C-alpha cells in the first residue's frame, strides 16, 4: 500500500498542475475582475503633472462621470488610444489621466519632471490632449492601490467617486460600444 501511495502522489500532483495550466490556455489576461468595482477610488494626494504645486485628491471624481485613463508617453498603445480619447472628450466625456513615467523610477534611469512635461507636451502637439488634467503618480502608489497591471487601462468612475468599470488595454470605438456605452448611459440617467 505504501508503494502504491508513493507512486500515486506524483500522479495527482501532475494532474493538478496539468489542469491549472490547461485553464490558463483559455483565460483572457485582459479580463479579470477588479476588486475595487463598486468601491470608492482609494484615497490619495498626488501632484498635477503640469503644475506639481497643485495637489489632487480622490475628491476630483465627485460630481462628474469620469474616465480615469492610465497612460505614459513610453506606452505605444497609449499613443494609439489618444486620438479616440480626444474624440470622446469632444463628445463631452470628462477624462482624467493617471500618468506615471518609467524613467522617473531610479530602476529605469533618471529624468526630471520638466523633461517629462516636455515629452507630454510634445505628445499632445502630435496626437491631441484629451485630459482635463493629469494626476502624476510618480511612485505608482495610486496605480498599485487601483490594481493597475500596465498601461493603458481605463476606469469608469461615477459621480459619487465609485469605480463602476475597469478595462485593461486601449479604449477604442469597439470597446466603447461593447463595454462602456451602456454603463455610461445608465450613469448619465441616474
């Protein structure tokens, strides 16, 4: 009996591992439920990207339906997304940027805030500026609290400051129509 159990244990471990890996083959990494859905945006006090003397808190989301878009000039997909965000802004959508730059982090190199502002302005001149303002998440504290896995990501925040939707990847007409439009219209009707 001991010999049989000795041989069956590795078999059961192998079957368990195989099942786990098989499920991973068919999962979509862009679709994971945010634990913050229906919760308020986490508390924060962070500077404005273009005016670091000005501070933003979670109160900036009260009173307006807001799209919080995580982005950076280093992100190619973010650049592709900017013109559509500009279109949404022209349609009256309130969009706030959550900006972090890899080069501010000592692990990636050294860059001044002025250099980051210059790069952002250069991007805006080429692709347009869809943002009412940008929250500068230098140390990625808010990004970590939100569960950001990369850029771009977009959060739909209601007038009470609660997160109603989280999307990983670029926001484009298809994603807007399939994922955001109905919830946004519902929030406007409330």
